[in-house]
C-alpha cells in the first residue's frame, strides 16, 4: 500500500528524521548510482582510487624523506607514515568536493519530488567511503612489503573513521548550501582542497610543527583525523 505524503508548513521540520528513515531506499539508490557514475566509461575504473593516493605518497616520500630528510614517526617507514595520513585526507577531500556540488548536480530530481535533501550529500560521502576502502588495500600491501605490523591500536581505527565521516559531512553540508546560493563556491572548494593538502601536513610528521604554531595548526579540522589514523596504524608512536 502506497503511503501518502502531505507537504504543509512546519511538517517538514517536525518529521524530518522520520522521513529520512522512510526514504532510506532512495539513499541506497543514490549511493549506488554515484558509485557507478564515477567509474562509468573509464579505462581503469576503480583503480583511480589507488593511483591518486599512491602517486602522491611516492612524490611526498621522495621530496620530504629523500631530499629534505625529514623524520618519520617512530620506526615506521616514511612511505607508510605518508600513506596513513593520505587515507583520511583523501576521504575528507573527496567527500567535501562531491557533497558541495551534490545539490546542484541533482537539481532536476529535487524540483520534481519531495524527499529529505540531506540524503543527497550524505550519499556522496558513502561513495567516497568506497574509495577509502579500495585505497586502504594499498596500505595493507605496503605493510607486507615493509614487514611492518600494526599494534592493538589498529582496532580503534573505525572510531577515527567515524570522526572523519562527521568532519566531512559537516563542512560538506555547509558548503552545499553556500554553493546553491553563491555560484562562486564551485571554484572556491577545489582551491580549499588543494591548499588544505599542504597545511594538513599529510606529507610529513606533525611533531615538527613548532610550539608557537601548534594552536593555529590544530584549528584545521583534519589534524585530529590524520594524527588519529597515524596513531592507530603506526603502533601508537606519536
């Protein structure tokens, strides 16, 4: 039996979370659609989720370890330290970029039928999570290659992944709304992502930040994610 939906003043706010559960199937459909669209008509498909962080890790390892001779964290190989920071950053940047443009990209759907709009940007974050899982496989390969075994702290990784999810969806929803009202944000978001890669210290140890800059550095929302991931993966040696 089809359920009737009545749209009236004040009803949307009152029943918003109930409507989210009612439209959960739409959430699954949009997530699966975004996954298929991302790799449709690509030559190497999901391998892009591996190539991008892997090439970035190689460049950062060569520049900061071999050229600049910056220290790693504990006894961890420099490549694993960089990749452990690259994983949460890639998840955050992909989620922020995709969710900020999600409402604009689905304007035809939004204008034709009622459903909680929160579903659309959240579905894009799930797509970025699939990329994260694919990229995580490379970290496992690196650990086997360097014969580096994580400690018990690896069991806490899902907690920091959940924190990364919240840190991604929060600014993503904010930028989504701004992108609808101000078209300039379609150009601002890629700049923020590109700039954030360097101020988040993905390529080197955060312990090299001087004490007078620590407070300013910690204002970056991705700092806790990156350091948390490294704490879990690098045997808790920070």
